[in-house]
C-alpha cells in the first residue's frame, strides 16, 4: 500500500459554481471554503502530513480587480477567524509564491500566521498564493547562479518555494478541466493525478476519501519494473 505524505489540490470551479447557483462568482469562492475545511479534517484523520492548496496563480491577476480583492479579503478573514482553531489542531501554515507582491494587510497576516503556527506538526498546509511554477523555476535558477553552486536536481529542490516539502504523491484538480495551469510543474514529476468533474465547492470529504482509496492500489514504478 502506498503511503500518502503530500496531497496537492488545484481547487478549480468556484466561479462556475456561483453562476450555476444563480449567484455571483464570488459566492462560489466563499462556498469553496467549506470544501477546504472538509479536506483538512480528512488529512488530520488520515495523518497526511502535507496539504498544498492552489489559491491564486500568477496568472489570476488577469481577473477583474473586484474578484481579486474579494479573494484576498476572503483569505484575510479566513486567517483572522481560523487561526486559533488551526493552532489548536496543531496545523502549521506555510505560504508559497511571490508573497512580497501582495497587499500589505494580507502580507502582515501571512507573516503572523506562519509565525504563530511554526512549531505545529500534525499537518502542514502550504497555501500557494501568487504562485506560478515557471517564475518559481526561473527564480530558483537565478539563486543558484548567484550562489555559484552546481545546477543539479538537488540544488533545484533546495531553492524552490517547496524546499523542505516532499514532492506531492497525489495531485487533484477539480472543475472538469484537464490542465495544470502553471502549478508545481517540477514537483509533480511522479505524482498520481486525479482530474475530478465536480466543481470545488461540491467536492467533499467522501470524494477525497475515494481518491485516497484509489491511490492506495496504484502500482507506482518511478521508472523501474517490479
Ligand atoms: C478557482 O476557481 C479559484 C481561483 C482560481 C482563485 P475559479 O475562480 O477559477 O472558478 P471557475 O474555473 O471560473 O469556475
Ligand atoms: C487554476 O485555476 C488556479 C487556481 C485554482 C488558483 P484557473 O481557473 O486560474 O485556471 P485556468 O485559467 O482555467 O487554466
Ligand atoms: Mg478556473
């Protein structure tokens, strides 16, 4: 049976969910938070150590300002309202992406929540925010050049946003689209990928458990034969 250390999720389909329910796209973003809470509970129960959530991509700046502001506001509220609960549940928060380019109020909350949860160890949640895999890789190679160290698989791993985080075993994308949208292109080299039809706010604990059960039965070769 395959152990699951790290699950990464492209939480897609919020906007369509809002429209489908005759509400706004932003109502879909709000509804998506319930799915996040459900998935966290399953991770804790199953003792999964790392959960990465793709929350805002470097390409999402192309969206209307109103939607972008709503998303940042939603995250701010989440961090303010849920921090005590996260601490109580021994969850560590980490942010990956170009955080310095975000609004200052959000940046302050990010730094505070990382600090407040830094000693926690049951589950590490990596929030991919203003994250793009291509810019992450370019940045990484620039750091390696500057440090004048050898370009190797190890030196790349050590200079990505995901340093100290094992590669995802499972990648889930909801929202009925089969693409990666600039997410963890290097890190998912050997991830098992699950494309789900359901929109993110409809994705629940049961859907997640089904994926975990399927994953257990997959023969992972990593290029070898067994
Ligand atoms: C994913 O849902 C959340 C973000 C990208 C922030 P979308 O907002 O992309 O929802 P759809 O794909 O338009 O339905
Ligand atoms: C990917 O969803 C980004 C996040 C879920 C944060 P998008 O909705 O931005 O992806 P595309 O544009 O459909 O590829
Ligand atoms: Mg989308």
